[in-house]
């Protein structure tokens, strides 16, 4: 066990300044003016004694903060006390405590989820990226908002939900089904401008269809997208998109093959065509003939003024 020499209040002040903890200093014996060591003082009493002893040194500074002519002797005393303090430190093996780094707290402004108030696509995208309105946010790698923005495209194409490739690339209809869809569009309406998105913006795990709750949670984003993109017509691919946009709870075969209507919250209407989802055409190629008829309807509408 180390046998500590008594230290003076001034030495304690130095040790505190060097970073030693008060609890450690409180355990050291205190030197008396006559050279006797005193019982260990409580930390508050020690600090007060140290302050009293330190004040005469401070009084050697003039109003400008410079040492007065009597300062050198006091400064020498102080340096001697500091040397003694360092000697105590070396003997005890204690090290000054480094100041804890100040953590930088990054405050990000909260994003309000109010799609109906979004004034532009950038703010709507920001809301979608922050959205946790349904459980799908837990399985997404990234949100799949929409394809490259076009203002007033000829067609807005709306599928059900992002697939695995979409989730990786953040692009809707990315993958084999998307390639087939693009080939169909190129052949039917080669000069048309199109904007693609899905009913929900986050991928359901296992590529399952989104539930009614998930569709309802995400619907305001889709309606806001349609309002901001201002497409001339809509193409719904797949049964869920067909029902969601037409508002008619009927099977796909009943809904396809005709020009339907999408009506927004403000009562504005857009022509709506319904067809198979390209992923289902990959599984059931026998539907391609019917899909071609749907595309002929697209071309017909495209050619109308
Ligand atoms: Fe939000 Fe839509 Fe994603 Fe659900 S699917 S978390 S509602 S953005």
C-alpha cells in the first residue's frame, strides 16, 4: 500500500486542476501549517481551504491580469506546489482524468406525414422516406417511390407493390416483369411518356400482395403523386391496382377491356385502363392475347386528342 505524504491545500488545488478526482484527493492526508498532518477533510471543506490558500496568489495579479512586482515569489511557491503535486501523482501511479469528449447530438427535424399538403414531389418523397404508417417499413431496404419524374406524362402506370429487384434499386418495375411491361408499352405506345409507381411504396416480404390495411395506409401517397404528376391517363396493372383505382370491387376480367374512370378527392376524373400484371403474364402466357387487346385500347386512347 502506498504511504502518501501530507499535501497542502494548494497542492490539492493543483491536483484538481490536473484532473484528479475529488474522491481520490479526499483520501490523502492534509498538511498543517506547523508541518502536522490533519485528519482527512470532507471534499467541500478541502475545496474551501484550497480556495482560501489560492487567493493570495491571485491577488498578485493587477487589474490588467498581469503579474505585479511581488508576483514572482508567489509564482515560485505555486510552481513548487505544482511540482510537489506531480510528485504525489507519480508516486501514487494515478493519472489525470482526460476530459470526456463532448458528444455531438445531430438533431434532425421531424417530418410531418401529410401527403395531401405536399406541394412538390421532393417533399412528398421526403415524407415517404420517413413513413412508418404500416408494418411494411420494417422490411424495406429502401422506399420505391416512382420512376424518373416527368411532368404531365401521357400515362401513369400503377402496380401493386415493389418486388425484390425494385427494393434493391429503388426503381418500380425493375426486373423481368418490368422488362416485359416496357416491351409491351414500346410496342403499343412507343412515343408515349410514362411515369411508373406502385400502390404501396415498401416491399412486402416474400413478395406477397399488400393487405387492405397496408393499401389504406399508403393510399394518400398515391393520390398525392397523381395530383402532383398530373398524368393524362392511368394504367392499372393487376387486380389490386384495378380495384383500388376504379373503386369497383370486381374481378379483373370484368374490369379490363374497357375505358374506366379514376376520380380524385377533388372530383377530377382521368381515363383509366386495366390490364394484367406483367408478373402474372410471365406465369400465364395464355393471357398475352388478352393483354394485347388491352394495349390496343391504350393506343386508341393515346391517339385521342
Ligand atoms: Fe408508409 Fe406506404 Fe411504406 Fe406503409 S408502404 S410504411 S404507408 S410508405
